[in-house]
DNA sequence: GCGTGTGAACCTCTTCACAGCG
DNA sequence: CGCTGTGAAGAGGTTCACACGC
C-alpha cells in the first residue's frame, strides 16, 4: 500500500470524499463488494476515473471481482485522515450557526460539533443543541483542550476577518467559512468557503444557456 | 460584445460569480476602475486568468487603464443571467431551511427567498421570516405563479428523492441540495449540492498532509 | 507607460484501450 | 470471463510573453 504523501489534486480528494460517502451508504445495505463501475455511476464519473483515483494511493481492488467495501472505505479514510473523531467548532450563534449545530454531523465519518462561540454577551451561556454558547475569549483555551479542530465560521458580514484573526491567534489552522468576504490568512492556515450565492449563479447561468429563462 | 452561447466551463462561470461579488463590493467603496490584477488578487488567481475569462465573452476593458466597475459588473450579470430578480424557494422548514430564510440573500444580486414548503402539517401555516410555510401540495401552483425559480432543498435524509420528484413534477428545473443522497433527475433539470462534509474532508486531508495532525 | 487581449507553450486531468491477474 | 491497473492519446485549462491601443 502506498498511501503516499505526493501532491494530489483537490478534485481527486473531493471525489475520494464522495466515494467514502457512497461506501458508507453501501455498507449499510450489507453489500460487501463493489466495482469501479458501481462507484462511478453513483458519483457521476467514469469507471476509469475511479480506478485512476484509487490507483494513486495503492492497489485496493481484486481483479475480476472489485473492491471490498469495508477495506476500501478504511483505506480512503486513512488517505483523507478522516474516520477518527475530529472536533468541529462553530463561530457565530446566529441562524446558520444554530442550524448547523442542531443538524449535527451524523454519518460523515468522525466529525462532531463540539463547541460554539459568539461575541454577543446576550447569547453567551445559552444552550444550543446541548452545548453552551461560549464567549470568544475562551477560544484559545477550548482549542488547547480539544487539540486539532476545524472551525466553521458563520458570523455576520463584516466580522469575518476579525473572527479569522482570533481563530488563527488561538491556534486554529483549518477554517470553513459561510462568510463571503475575501479573508486573509497566514501561510499554513487552510480556508475554504461555502458559497450559496455562487451555486445559485451557476444554476442561473445553466438555466439561461439551456433556454429555460429569457435573460 | 459577444456574450456568446458557447460552451463555457463551470470553472469559468464560478470565477465570473466571484468577480461579480468582488465588483459589487468595490462599487460600494466608490472605486470606478479596476485592473485585472486587482480582481486577480482578490479572487486568488492570476491576472492573465481574469483577462482570459472575460475575453471569452467580449472586450470589456480599456487598454492602459482597466475595467469600468459598473460596466463590467453589468456585463458579467448579463453573462450569468443574474442581476434581475429571481425567486428562490426553500423546501424543508427544518433547521437549515429556517436559517436560510432568516439569513436572506442580500447583496447576491437579485435572488430572494420567496416561499418555503414543508410536508409536516404541524409546521404548515406557521410564519418564518415573514413567509408562511406552505404544504407541498401547493408547490405546483406557487411555481406557476412565480415563473422561473430555483429550489433549495433542505429536507431530512431519505426524503431527498421524493422531494426532487415533486419539484420536477411541479415544473422546477434548478435545484440546490443540502441533502447528500445521490439524487436522480431527468434530463434538462439542473442539480447542485452543498456538501459541508466534503469540505471538511478536504480540510482534514490538507491538515494531515501538512503534518498538523498525526493520522 | 500601462494594462488589455491573445497566440503559443506548458501543464493537468480525463478518456481510451488493453494487458494482466484472479 | 470479469474487472482492475495503467501507458498512451486526447481534451481542457493555465501561464507566459508580447503586440496593440489608450
């Protein structure tokens, strides 16, 4: 097994995440072996693509039959670094932050919402989905206790950069942002965005091109 | 001006959406001219990339100075089909659906949450962010009234496919899904996913590769 | 001089087709 | 025989470098 540390494209990693989700679902159905064609169909790509993605990291399949569901899932989780518990903290106890915590992260393979923070003293101490809302001042201490965390930020527009600064300062180096402002981060910190409006734009453009709307 | 109907990659469309967001922000600051370098820095790509993206659709810039903020924004919105009002309806008045409606779509360039639906009779009739929760039975009628819509689905796991079926049946052909199940759609219907768990996986992998966590 | 628009080089990713193994 | 793993071909996207126009 290789499980190498080579540079792999984000596209490949994204697809591995999809394979993992698909395999978890397949596992529940009791199926023990899948083919590259099976994963391909369910993830919307070609079977050669699936095999290429997996071949980067090792030879996980059995020729003539396919891939062992449990074994392949374990390997993909090893590649991604998922599968073991990992704490996710939420910054901003507004509508989105609240909804995320209440929705939970069941079936995602190890992630759990562990803490929520808000700069508004009014909200601090209140309970959300069984977790007390903490003041930002406790960020550093909490992250120190939890160890590695991913922070999801869902603060009002305009407060994103300050929030990121505090997170970085507190030792967090992985952030998922629902805030759309372009955020500055130091070297080494990982940042990604959830952009509903961009997805809507892509859908709109697609509708227009196929002539569904006259624009 | 070309504004052609050629096939353009999703990557390009996604970047145009970012340019548009950036330009709206720039407009507020009162800046009237921007260079490709300016947009590039703020969107995290190369200036040549920005120029290539725009050149696909026409010659929007002035050599020696740059791009007119208002003019370029208008052109990009024309390309994307955005800028004019477009109704967004939400299916599922759970945590996420509720939060989306309350958060609104300010500053996104024309989108508005107009209606929300839920199959639970308990929730129907209740008011969320000023909008009454409607039963699924009214889907077709509402879509007929609104004209073109994009539907955002935020229903519980396992109910996604049934929800999509009803939407398609009711005449909706653009869907943004917070549900992670692989959803079947007929030819011509556009479907995209918001996948928090995939973004977390990408962050986790990235952390692992850079040696931040030992996994 | 400055910044756009663009052909050409470069690089990456995807698809194809098949050898090889169970 | 069926399906994986993979070199080779092809497609697509990005970067480079510079001519051109303001």
